[in-house]
């Protein structure tokens, strides 16, 4: 994958700080009574993100998660410690003792979290791994004063201001949702309805698995996963877009994420993956 760090790979130049400018209202004075106040952007920082040995990730909860549920960590399928799942492969309920560095708002490490299992992992249709931890959300909040990031249950919209928050590099990238790719193809893998960034999210190796956060709501809408590095067509590290008619488009230098709203439809009571739930479209083993 384009965004997975490789041994000996040179680090790209330092990221310039990006700020999200608020929209200014220019008018004749008093706004009409019917005008709704503009939504105030959430302060997006590193709290709740994690660093893995080779990738980024985040402590996440679903709309129906309880404080007493075992917590979940989300990263890419291609960040799996056992190697990248093959096309069509789905992994569920596999023991794991992987550890994660939990970060606070300023990207300082506050704890080491440990998984008990891989709840779900695949690189088919999407690119995600969900780990179940040996601690609950309430325990993490009590011990470290860190809350999990919430996954939005809704499909994001084009134009939305977003932040890609990398726990591995301790960097935040700011851009907008440029649009969506009907299919995104890279090597043997194909992903559906992928989120395309505008060019200012020039993410690099190690940012794989970073949560993509809606800058207004503060909720996670996608998971960062790949980008076209050299302009090749549909090869490793060079994904291509394929539309409904099979037309292929290559966008060199543009990066992508996989939407996460569908995951929320597949998690039941106790934060357990249930691929039989109504509306769940994640691939099954």
C-alpha cells in the first residue's frame, strides 16, 4: 500500500502547518432571523489516536457502544501484524496481543493499550482492521482521561472540511472531501465508494490507518489508506479510479480513504462484530 512505511524509505519534507479558516460573513449588518448560526468547528487534536509499530490508528466507538464495552482500535487491513489480507479474505475473531501507544491531545504517549483479538480485518471493499482491547472505554477514561473517537453513522458529503490525524508521525493534515471513487483499484484489491481528498492532504507512509475526522462534527468519517505516488495505472502504490462504465482515471499525487459509516451497521451489543445485522454490507468470511 502506498501509505505503509517501508524500511529505509526517506522521510518526505516537514509538513507545513495548515489552518482551517472560518468563513466570514459579509453583509449589511443584522442577519435575517431565519438564518441558522454557522456550526462552530470542533477542535481536532491527537486525543484518542494511537501509534502502531508500522501505522496510525484510533480508539473508536460506535453510536451504540456502551462505556462498559471492551474498547476498539481501528486501523487499516493492510496494517495487520500478520501481513496484508488477500483479495476476498476476511478475518474475524482471531487472537492478538498487539499493543498500541495511546496519545493525548498534544500527541504525548499516555498509555500502552493491548488487544485480545482481531475482531475484523479485510482489504476487500474496504481496508480496515478492528481490534478488541482488554480494557473498556470507561477504564481508559478513568485511568488516562482519554475518550474514544466516535464513528459517524452517516455517509460524508463532498466539500466537507476534514482532518487526517496521524498518531505514527504526530501530524494533522487538513483538506476537504473532493469527491468519491465508485471503485478504487490497487494491485489485487478493489475498494468501493472511496473518499478522495483535495490535494492539500499530501499524506505519507506511516499515516495508513489514520482517522479522517469531520472538522465540524469531530466524528470519524473514514480511514486513511492509500494514494497514487508515481502516476502508474492500478498498480501497487498507484491506485486508479474506475467508474460505473469501467472508465479508468489516474490522479497522480492524490490520496484516498475508505468510508467508515458502514462499519457502524455491523457492530452489535457488547461491541461485537455481527455481519448478519440488517444493513451490514461488510464482506463476510
